[in-house]
């Protein structure tokens, strides 16, 4: 469908647009999924690039973190209205926080590929399929307390430390979490490690039996 300059949002076929999005999602789900070992077999040259990519993503991650800190500091000192402070803090946490966690996920993924590329089994002696199964368990299902919707995120009291004001964010789109109070979080495996004091192996085992 081509939208001309004369068309308005009222003329646009939103029903068709939603249907097209659903078709795209279904197509993406139908694509073959490869394990880390299979991917490195298909692209062996990636083994030499992975350390460079880890360093690049670490720089990106540090930039995101510094930007967030600067924004939160500006909000604290430049905005006097209490509600406005709260609103903009939440906005930064939802938008910049999600980008920060995406960078963390890229780094962890590349580190696992690096281990596999060196011919060693992934940490914990689990298969890639089992690790992906553990990572797919929704974090919101692992929390025994209410969470409220905040944009694309879910917010609630942090289960990792005692607090009165909610600072724990769950990002369903990336299945990651972060507490802006205690500064801890990550993917579902890391969350279970922090919550129960488990090792990597124990956390994966816990999640794949859920």
C-alpha cells in the first residue's frame, strides 16, 4: 500500500496494517533458528571478530549509562516541580534503561559465542537450546508481587532489596529487568541468580523446570 501526501490517518487502512504486522511476526517465528555452535560453523570468521564486538558494545553500554546518569542529574537539579521530576525520571528509565539492557544482552550473547568458539562447552554444561529456554521465561512470571504498566515497561517494588518506592523495571520486549534503586538486574537467568543466590547452572536448571 502506498500512502500519498493527500491521504490522512483517517484514510489509512489500519486493519490491513495490523494484519500485515501479524503476518510479519508469524514469518519471523517460522524462520529456522540456529544454535551458537551452528552459527559459528556457518560463519567461522566471526570467531576473530567477537572480541572486537564485545569491546564495541561495552563502549556503547558505557555511553548509555553515562547519558542516563547525566539526564537524571539534570532532572534532579533543574526541575523543581516534584511531579515533573517523577515523570521525567520514569521516562528516562523506560527509554534509556531499555537501551542499556539491550546492550547488556548483546554483550552476554557475544561472551557465550566466544566460549563456544574456543571449543569449550557453555558455562554450566547446558546446551544452547536449554539456555535459550531459560532466557525465554518471562521475568514478570517470576515475581510474586504486583507490577503496574509504565509505557512499554512494568514497574514494581524491587524483589532484590527492601524499598518503599517502586524502582524495579521489567522490559517485556527484551525480557530483561533493572532496579534503579540497587543497580542490579539483567536477563531472566541473572535475575534468578540475584534473587536466590544461585550459580549460573542452578539458575538455568531452575528456569527450565518452571
